[in-house]
C-alpha cells in the first residue's frame, strides 16, 4: 500500500479483515473433513504433528480463498452476497490479498512437507493451484460445469489428512475424495435453485441461468444417483463398517428422495411454497456430508475397542 | 529523560501489530514443538547428532560393542 492511498482513506484494515480473506466458514469444513481423513487412517499420528498437519491444510485452504478473492474482486463487487467481502468493500487492497495468499500458500506447503511428508505437501500445493488457478481463473467464468470440476478442490482435504498419517494414497482416501466430489454438484445446485442470485449480472455462467431451472433439477437427480454407489462403496472399505453402512443407507435414501422430489417440480410449484422442498434438500445435503464423515469417525473410535469394521 | 515517542501511526496500527506479534509467537511455538516432537520420536538422541554434517567420532559405535 502506498503512502498516498493511505492518506486518502481513513480506514485501516485490522486483523479481522485479513482473516475474512481466508474464508473462515469454508475453512471450518476443510478442517473437519481433513481431521476425519487423518483420524480414520490406520497409522497413528503424534497429536502435535497431526495438529500442525491440520493447521497447514486449513491455512493452505485459507490462502487459496485469499487468492480467489484477489482474482474475483471485480465480479464480487457486482453481487450482493459478495459485495461486503474485504476487497470489494475497500477494507483491504487487492495487492495485499495477493501477497497474503501467496505467502500463506508457501508457508503452509513448506511447513506441511517438513512436519509430515512430501506427498501430503504436494497434494496441498495441487489443491491450492486447482482452486486458485483452475477453478477461479478458468472454470468459474467459462463453463456452467464450473462447480462440478471445481468441487475437486473441496474434496482434497480428507485425502491430504489421510496422506499426513499414512504418507500414501489408497482406495479409502480416493473414495473419501469421490464422496465430496460427487456431493458438491447436487448440494450446490439445490442452493442455486432457491437463492435469488445475480451471477448473470456478474457474467458467471451458472447452470440455472445458462440451461434453465428444469435442466438444473434433472442434474440434481442425476448427480445424486451417481453419488449413492460412492457413499455405499466407501462403507465396504477398511474404514467402513456396519454402523457407517446403516447411516449411509438412511442418508442416501433421504437425499435421493429429496432429489426425486426436486426433479418432479416446476417453477410454479416452487413459487407456490416458496422453495420449501429445495431449501429442505439443501439442508439434508449438509446433514448428509456431516453424517457420513461422523460415521467414519465413529467406526474409527469403535476399532480402538476391537469393534467396528467388517 | 523519556524515550517514548508516540506517533499517530502506532495507535492506528495497534491491532495489526499485535496480530502479527501473536502470529509470530505461534509460529515460533509450532517450530519449537515440531523440533521437540521429532527429536523425541527418534528414540535414540544420538541420531539427532548424526544430522550434524561434521564427523563425530563419539557417535560411531566402537567395534565389538554393537
């Protein structure tokens, strides 16, 4: 920040503004799924190493959030939901966000490599690259399938957590990745169906606006159907078990029923009950993900006592 | 003689400066903690000395002892 601009504005960014750049709410989900990935792994991790590993994953995710806000400041300014973010609201300079994003990315990846292993650090580096460059800079503004492919960035954390513990990649961690990856589109499109968005004004292609709401409803159903075998398949691996399987069956039926309900509706029905079904399915999708990962955690806890697992 | 020179920017930047102080202290704590944990995990403290890039005759096991 130059001295000139400092004299121009009386506002001085505080730590809270910089923290907001890291997207704390996204970070909390990342911490949760990464922690589950780390704890369900068959290799015990020293608690402090595990703590540093999760911290690095969280900071790396935050850094990619800051880079995303730096890149997207122009469209964030145009949308109501994002206009209050630190850069569009003028509290933080774009250059500061870029600097913080790059610096924290470097710190998180290097510290993760030193504290744990190079595979986990490489996965984290790739996640940051994927979210900041592939999703933010390329996919988001070019295709209505941005959320499908971009969802991979949010799906990596449990895989990194697993790599922190085991130093490897296996069917279990790939399926945890696949679970979040396949869950993201129906979750997000359910939201897009009831939130009055101004993506169109910002020129961001969203399925609801490029292909219409009926197509979006069909897509919710198709992706939910594709999600079911992934969720159940995870239950057959070494980290699954009867308890996980029971939770998965119930949650998948619930989510699937919601997706079918959505696919049978039209705009008139949505207006009539003020998107009650869509809002409900969106909530179910949140419970869905939490229930699956909590069930995995519970299976891991049971294994300590010789229970759980197949 | 008082050495205290208060500038307007000190008050304005107080929040940030303390924030950076806390972050740096946390960073030092993490690096220290990692060092302690990693050294203890070695089991044999002599392995830590082996990371020194200088020849250490005293850590080379004598013939017949191992």
